[in-house]
C-alpha cells in the first residue's frame, strides 16, 4: 500500500476544513429543520406547487451540503489514519473503534429523528473506507470515480456517500489536503468549471428529479472551491471567526440541533410542512447563533466539543491520548 512514512509530530490543523465544515453545518441545518420537526427522515411531497422561496432553497440548499460533509468525512478518515501511524498505534483499530462508536451514537440519535445520517456514515465507513486503507491510493481514486458514477446512474441521493468518502480519502493520500490553503488558481478554475453544470442542472432539476443529486454535487463543488478562494483573501479572519467554532464542534452542534429544532417546533406551533421559508430560516438562524455563542465560549477553555471529546476517548487507546496535540483529531 502506498502511504507516506509516519511523521514524528502531527501536522498543524487545517483551518480551511474547519471553516468549510462550519459552512456545511449551516446549510444542513436549514435543509433539516422541517424534517426534524416532523421527526421523519424526508418530507413526502404534498402535491402543492412550490413557492419561489422553496425553489430557491431547492437550488441553493437541498442536497448541496451533505456532499461536503461526506467529502470531509473521507478526508478526516485518512488524516486520522496518518495521525495514528505517527503515534505508533494501530490505525485500523483506532478507526474501527471510532466508526463503531459513531454507529452507536447515530442509533441513539435516531430515537429523536429518523433522518439521522451518522449510522449511514458509520456503516459506509466500515464497509467502504476501512477496507480501502489496504488499497493503493490510485485504486482508491479510481473506485471513487466508479462509485460516484454508479450512484448517479442508480438515482443518486445517499448512494453518493461511499464515493465521496473514497474521494476525500484519496485527496488526503495524494497530498491535496496539505495544499488546500496554498493555492487560489486551482480552486478558482475548478469552481468556475463546476458552476456551469451547477446552474444548468439546477435549472433542470425542477422538471427532472433524477438530476437533483448531480446538481447538488456540482453546487457543492462550487461552494467548496469558493471558500478555498475566500480563505486566501482578506476575508479569511472574518470567515474563521464566524464559521470555524461551528465547524470545530460540528458533531456536538449536529446532535444538539435536533433538540433545539424540536423545542422550537413546540414554540412556533403549526405543522412543519406548512411553515414558510422565512420561518424555517428564522429557526435555523436563531439556533446557529446559539450554537456559535456556546461553541466560541466552549473552545476558549477546551480544545474540543463535549461530544467530540467523548468520541476521542473511545477512539484512542489511553497511551496515545497524551500525545494528541490541541489541533487533533481533525476528523469531521
């Protein structure tokens, strides 16, 4: 298997991943407010014609953010693998514990909301990501392309997750993750190319639902590249302060968002399917403000969120925990 030699010390935290993860968390919350409030995975179509605001949500939000999270998860897998190698512990055992713990956490979350994605991520990680650690990186990249193509052919949706996991893992193994914050031209070019199918497929998805996932992948690519470009601009400090606290505590915030949406639904009243887009955005906005405040305050005193810390304790053997620098682990 082609991997880099173990490092003597962990690499510095990749700031771009925190910012992009925080941005993705915002979009996922907006997309999930109605489904969480009804405690089901997805809302069935009610037959009513979509409003203009709903069309814009479908164009800019729906299925646009979970691909980013899936890619980051795959990247985090390989980053953690390398971190375990550097500490002289078995990386596959570390990752096995981490995925099993995530699966159990997802099962518990499903008691509140059937649409939880953690169990899917954990299962896909065990079935796809863990075995891929024995494969050469070129094979992983090829499998990512095949898996994504097959998923789109079969209808897309959550089926794209394994392919995105493999793609994220391959990006780390080819050294792309280490260069995310050092280039403007490449993400600008990739984002510009992805913008064309994002606009075209986004326009066509209203009349052909089979194009929804492809449009989402293209738009997610544009978002990802846009933030890489912005992080090379004077906005870097602002974006880091705004989004990195949410991203560094993404798992804690993802889980607590369910509780906060359920509480908000009782206060707002009515049926979630009938909520206006303004109501959905208002609920999401208030929750994100609350989460940003507690994330920023928490991270002043602790290097990880409470759920992230518990996950770390399960993931790492005791002898390896003391060697984990404040910037680690970097897994989404």
